[in-house]
């Protein structure tokens, strides 16, 4: 609710007439920006598939569908921005992946995605520094240092048995709350580390994720073009890298509501863009999330419903 309130306040604080003119002026360009999300999503899908491949060789289409569900749940449902990742793992299970492999591949993929985002943020900050970013560079590198420390802590926790703890928790819940599905997470630690041990999988997943982050900058570049504020692709990389860093830092806010809008406004002002232009870029991203996410969520729920009714059928007959 706080995120929605912040988003509404940020929109209301701007010149609504000017904001409306900008979005109307973008016209069919909004559809182009929406379609521009497909290449980075495909790259992220290939990264996930590369991570899972040592343990399960699922088809690209299955992973693409699961990736779309992941992004849609994270963007549109009132959950932490990692809730969709486990919905995506469930989609893999629907297609005959073992639960521990599906979950382990998601956790490994999240790790690679987080680490490559740090690299992407560093690229953005270097480009910003090369163009004289002022005090923003200093604060950016402070944030980057915090991210590196967080990544190191996350990797250390994994090495020290974080996933074994999750295994024990799943076993406890399966026995005491009659949730037998959680018992399938046995060997989660070994599964994730089997992925990490495959250097080819690690390199491929990391390369595809970094490519996805960079391709995502095309969305910002196109959005600004259709809003009448042309910038270089390097500038779009800086804006996207810092905007995604702000969004990730607010992972506890569903969909980064309000946070994303404020971030793009502040970053846009840094490059001399009016605040309403930065806000319009964020809103175009929101339109893309709705356009791709709503159909995906409806299809996902239809799939869940059929599976539920399929299990219920034999019980009802008996």
C-alpha cells in the first residue's frame, strides 16, 4: 500500500497534462517498447536453461514460459520480488522436472542474475564517471560496494549450508504440517552445488544474464526516443543499470511500486531530462508489465486450475 501511495503521489505531483501528452505522443512506440523486452527475456531464459542443463535438459519453450510466469508474478502480484521465481520452478515441475532440480536451478539462476547485475551496475557507473557524473558517482560506488558485500555474504551463506537449512525446514514442515511436497527438497544443497561445479554452465549462464541486462537498455533507449528525448545508447545503459539497481534494492516492495518511478525520475534529472520524462519511462515499463503479465497470469492460473480439478476428479467420483 505504501508503494502504491508513493506511485500515486509521484504521478499527481507532476504536470498530469504534460505526462498525458508525452504518453499519447509515444503512441505505437509503447508497443515497440513492449516488444523490445522479448530479447532480454529470451537471454535470461537461456541463462536459466544453461544453469539447469547439467541436471535437466528441458526445452527452451518450457523455460521461456516459466520465465514469463516468474516476471509476471514478481511485477504484478502482492509478493516479494522473488515470489515469482518459485512459481517459475513450479512450472518446470509441471513439465516433469524433479522438484529439487527445479528449485535448485532457480536458486542458482538467481545467484548468477544477482552477480551479473552487480557487473552491469559497475559498467553503468564507469560510463557515468567517464561522462562526469559528479556526486552521483560517489554514491553509486558506495551502493555498489554494499551490493558486493551482500553478494559475498550470500555466497558464504550458501557455502556454509544455507540450502541444508532449507532442506531441514522443508522436512520439518512436510512432517508436521502434512505438506509432503516439501520433502522433495532433499539434496537441495548438493543440487545447487552440482550446478556451480559445472564451469561451462556457470560461464554460459553468467554471459547470457549479462547480455540480458545490456539488452534491457534498449527498452530505455527506445522509450526515450518515442518520448522525444533522444540519448546515446551508453546513456541508456547508465539509466537502466542504476534504475535496476534501485529496483533490486527495494526487493521487499511488491513490483517496486513507487520506488521504480522515483528512481527513474531522479536518474533522468541527472542527465538533464525533465522529471515527467523519467516518470514516463517508468510508466511505459509498467504498461509492458501489464501487457505481457496479465495474459501470462491468466494462463498460469488456468493451468493450475486444470491440475487441481484433475486431482479432485477421482476423489469426487469415489
